[in-house]
């Protein structure tokens, strides 16, 4: 039950709600008590004593959205339409900016040294050209799996795309371009930097969630605080000062130090990075940096045939993190993935045009710099049943019934076959899977299926 809301303070004139939501844009407003507040899309965080409140959209996970009243609470948390989130207090951006960064010797950066030890630098003496690969697309559609699991079909497709694009450019060493080193790439992920930088904060969050009995409360609390952590460690910058006129976030400071080591001209490493595609900054800004001049650039868009799969995967992945106390992905999930999915294609097309223009400029100048390549991958895999299993167990039978709506479940715990088919289809099961399951679950009445038996048969605990 949410704590009693405190009296709503008079908002400052510049009060802003940092939002994560579907199709939100600057200029929109939301309510804090009876006051109108400005909206700043994407970012979301709360600091004690600062007039800033968390704000999300309404979706199937019971998050709330634009126009919802936001009330400060006496506990230091806040109340959103009856759903209470209490965000943990985090280190300030100022204190994070003072943390020393010694990737080569610092004990807290052993994780980086372990990662870099698994790959080899490019042999510059043999005039071998390094690659930087950007994987673009929404969460849960296989970007990390593509790089870590070596999917030959997709690797071959990327190499064929590069070979085809070479026909239209004057590449200084075209013969090398067919050898994209997918098996020898340093994967620079924000997740790793945040996970290790906020190790203590994540441990505290997992302990807190473990003490919560209600699965909805556990899930919402975890997601809200995970977003809070990612914002603080990856985005928040301390105020500019005379001695530090261009402050950077914790993640950006570490990322810059990484690139200094990874892009040394005498021993450069192949590098991969991820981006949702909400903006083209990483491609248009990041890849045009001087240290990437000699790199070949490959941007790969990942798209999925059904965004509902990504929603279930990210939902199940978040549950997995709560249960295993380990990060398995970014913080985006739910309806917002639809926004990312649509935006990523438009961003990719913009980047393709940008890259072609760059290649033309380099060709006309007979430049020896690396060139730009692009490829898109259509993901059509089936949803792993383990994802559904995890969701079932997390919420339990009673919670699951309410989340799936009216199942037409009788007093004996059974449902008719049409309702059963509708429910299983909602969960992503194919027609063949549904028929196999129905045949395996026996009841006294052949036209009805026991809901409890379905759960036990489909999702038996390992």
C-alpha cells in the first residue's frame, strides 16, 4: 500500500518531469498535483530535495502515462496513480566524477582487463585494417547474441553486403574487406560499465526486491530503480565549473579511457558497440571521431518480424535479473519498444545516406581512410519457451489469471477449449504447440482444460 502522499509543494518555474514514454516530445506537459510541468523525453531520475519526478507510460505492465498525477511522498519516494515506487538514493553525479579511472591497473577495473585479454589487437605492421561495428535496434531482438554466439548465416550476410557495396567505391585495400573479424571484436557495452560501476547499488536493489512478496511490486520497483541507476551512471553529468567546463557522465569518462587503449595506432582493436537507433549520434558523431579514421565502419540494423516477441523477451529478462541478481540487458521494455522499433529504421536509413556521402568524399579525395558499410538483418526466430516459463513462475497462477484477463475459468479450475486457445495464442505459442499441449492435458470433460495442469505441464520447475 502506498504511503500517504505529502502536501504537494509549489513547483519551481523550471520544474521538469524527465519521462520515458510512447511518442513523448518536448513541449508536452503533465501534472504534479494541480500544477502543470514541462516534459523532457527519455531521461528519468529522482534526487531527494530536487523538484523532479519519475514518469512513465501506461502499458500492459501497469505503468502509468501522460496526464497522470504525480505526488511526492513523505518517505522520499513518490506516488503514481496508486503505484508506489521508492527510488534508492544514489551517489551524486559530482561524486561519480571524482572516481579515479585506471583501466590498466585499478583493481575495480579488473573486469575490463579480463575482457580485453580475450581478444587480440590488429597487426598494424601487416597493414591490417581494424573494424568498428555498430549494432542498431531495440532491446531483446538479438544484437548481443549476434556478436557473442557467432551466427554464421548472419555473418555471411554481412560479408556479402560489404562485398556488394565495395563495387561502388574506391577502397584502398578492398581485398581485406571480405575478412570482417567477427570472432575477434571487443564488445564495448554501456551495460558492462554501469553494472561494474554500480555493483554495490545493484546488490542493494536486488536485496530489496528479494524482500518483496508481491511480484508486481517487485517488478515495478526493480525496473524503476534500474532505470534510475542507468540514468545516473550513464547520462547524468555534474554541473560545469571553471576547472571542468565540459563535464561528462561516469560512463562517458570510462568509455573515453577505453577508446584511448583500444584505438592506439600501433595496436588498434576491432570494436563493437550497441545503439537503439533513437538517434544517429553514435554513428554520425562517434564514428567520425579522429581515432576511427583508419577503421572500416559497419552499421548493422537488427529488426524483428513481431515486436511482441521483444516485449516478452525483455519482460522475462528483467525477471531473470531479479531472480539471478545479474544484469542481462538494458533497461527498455514494454510499449516503448514499439517507438524504438519504428525509429531505428528511420535512423538507419539516415545513417546509410550519411555513410554514402562520406564514402563519396573519401573516394573523390583518394583517401586512405576506412570506408562505411551497412547491412540490415531481419530476425524471424521463434520465442524461446523458457521466457514464458519465467514469467509464469514469477507472477504465480493468481497473478497470471488477472494479467491474462477473463479466461472463462470455471469453479473447478478449468476453461473451455476456445478460451484456452485464445490465451495460449496471446502467450506466443504456435498452433502446433497449442494442440500438443491440449492433447497432453487430460480432464473429465474433453472440452475443458485444467488451467493448473497447463501450468504444471508447460512450465515444470527444473
